[in-house]
C-alpha cells in the first residue's frame, strides 16, 4: 500500500509513496504529479501576467493534478486586496477543469471560507495547525484538512487530528526534512488504528478527491 504525501516542496521519489510536488510557478516541470499555483508570498505585479499564462498551461497538463498552493496570508507583505484578487482569479481559471485546490491560509480562514463557497471543487487546507473550533467550522464547510510535521510535537493539534473524521484527512511533509512514513506512523498512533487502516483510508480519500478530475482518472500511474 502506498503512502500519499499530499503536499511537498522537496523532489524526492520514495518507494511506496505517491507525492504531489508543489512546483515553483516558473519551474519547468512535468515529470511526475505536481500542483501549480500563484502563492500569496510571491505575487509581484511585474510577473503576474506571465505567471497566469504558465498556470493556464499547467492546468491543462495531465501531470498537474491540483491547483495550489494558493490562498491568503495576513502576515506577508503582499497587499491583501491583491492576494484576494489573485486567489479569486485562479479559482475562476479552474472552472472548467475543477482540479482539487491546495490552500495556504494564515489568519484568513473566514475570507477563505467566504470566497470558496461558490465553487464546488475539493479544497484541502494544507498544514493545518489551529484549534478544534476552527477545524469544526472548516469541516462543516466541506474542507479537507492536511496535517504535517507539527503533529509530532503539538499536543493540542494531536487532539484536533484525533477528532477529525478519517474520511476528511490528508498528511504531508510540506518543506520539512522528514519522511512521510514517520508522519503516518505518529498519525496512526494518535488515531489508535493500525497503520494499514490509515494507509487505506487516505488512499480512499485520495480517490474521492482526485479521481473526480477526468485528467487524473485517465492517468494510470496511480494505483
Ligand atoms: Zn507548502
């Protein structure tokens, strides 16, 4: 059974692992499954036209299985108004193809919930590390939650993870130097279930979310 790493910035191909590599928008990359999107940290007026062109091409690439990471961040220098505009524009671009969306969110959850409401794509909040109450609200609004290395050390986050329904979960390494297997092991312990059950559950989540896209369905490399 395979470990699914829903979001990573490190290009390593591990045995028994299916990884979604988050490519830099200008990086020329089509070798394996990837996600592509304009991250709020790196929005610059000078490059934006070109980057939207690249994103359009990427979204038509069969190896590009998700839009992301995209989102809103109140702690970065980019103007929040511009972030919202760019975020919305990317969601609009996804209208025909409806790829699952990997969300980066810092202190902007209410805005994310509001803006994404009118789209029927699957949304995954990556690197979730907030409180139970917010997790409940996100789950109620149909979001999936992906957890990463903070599961290893934050006790209250472990509790949130434990309470999250298994059919709404993903795991990821993001930019951490840690193996996805280690995260799965701790996650299975927290859930108090065998590793095999966790692997199976997350594979099913993957299928539910990603096979909705025709491009993924016709791509035979995941199995
Ligand atoms: Zn990331």
